[in-house]
C-alpha cells in the first residue's frame, strides 16, 4: 500500500479512491492506517457467493501533491 501511495504521489496524483465490502474489516483498517477516510456507503453493490453486500467508499488526499492551483469546475 505504501508503494502505491508513493508511486501515485510521484506521478502527482492528489486523490486515491477505494471501494471495500463493509464486512472486510481488515482491509478497512489497513486503508485507515494509510490515511484513507470513509466517505460513503453504496448499499448492496458488491456481489459475492450469491450475496449482495454494502460497499464502503474511501479516499486519500495526498498532503504532498495538490493544494493551491488545482483545477476547479463550476456549475455553468
């Protein structure tokens, strides 16, 4: 995970996103430890072994890239 974060920052990516089944507490904990925050839940989106599962949306914003000068969009 740290290698992915480092590589994304080297390429000047500001945001990484992840989607993890809600029951996958180990992966959610790993992502949290690496600076991801939970930003939402998509209900019954993931399908595994004939069962639908809620999916947690996570994102990590880099403190090394981004900031002032990022492109913005308005609602024109």
